[in-house]
């Protein structure tokens, strides 16, 4: 089980600082959508240069123009780019094709998906990495809902990441669901001592 650091709603300086402080305890680094919108592909390039041994996720949240956006992400050094599950099948196919050309991967964000039918369709398209995502706005009424895992229980071939308000209190319940990757953002990035929280989380995992 891997620990992914999600960097969002942060300055470039904060992204670099927190990543450096926590690098001994994290496996994957995610450049959040808001950070990419602020700084473009340049921050993806810089983060890959600074942390070449980490798996770098560009959270592009692509929902159209899949081929173009995937090329952008992979050319900048991303190992994984994200695509929304509600995108057209053609968009998802295009990003998967590009990922194979670059020896990279596509993570399909399941935000808003609630039916097994769409999961089956994604698998048939060749998807092998998904993100159970309890969105920031949805978190206003409480922490992550574990029933999200019901969507993917029937297919053990999927690599599953999980994100959404995960902290030291909620982490044990998440771990029991045995995802491939646990994604943590503000619980680490807003902590007084990000390295200490990352170390504790990695210890739990």
C-alpha cells in the first residue's frame, strides 16, 4: 500500500517545501488540479526534476481532448495523469493509448460515478487504475463514505486509490479496505509538522 501526497491550493514554494520535508515517507506525489491551473506544466517539470524517484501524478481531471492533455502531462514528466470517469469513451481510449506510448498510466477519477455499469464499461475499455474520490465540496457534510468501495469490490484486477478528507483518525478504516494507494492532502499539507504526520501515516500503512 502506497501513500500519495496531494498538493493542492498551495503555492509552488509550498509544494516544493512540503514535498522535500515528507519525501522519506511518501511514495507518490500528486500535483493538484488547482496548482496545475496556477502554474501550468512548468511545475510538473520542476517537481519531476526535484523528485525523480517519486511517482508523479498530474491531476489534470481531463474530460475532453484526452490525447492532447495526456501528451502534455507525460511530456512534462508525469508518470500518471487523471481522467474523469464520466468522459466519453473515446476520450478515455485516447488517453490510454497515449499512456502506452509513454510507458505511463491513466488514473480514472470516479467522482460522481455511482453505478456498477460504468465501472464495467471502464474495465472493458482497458482501465486498470481508478480513484475513489470523495470530493472537497462533498466533504462538507462529513468524512469519506466507505460505501464508495462497494463500486469496485467485484473486480480485484483494478488498482484502487482513495481520496477525500483522509486523516489520522479515518486512516485505519481506509486501510481495512486495502486500497493500493491512500491519497492524503490537507491532513499533511496543513499540519504544523507535515513530516511528522506523513511519518505516522506511513507507519499505519
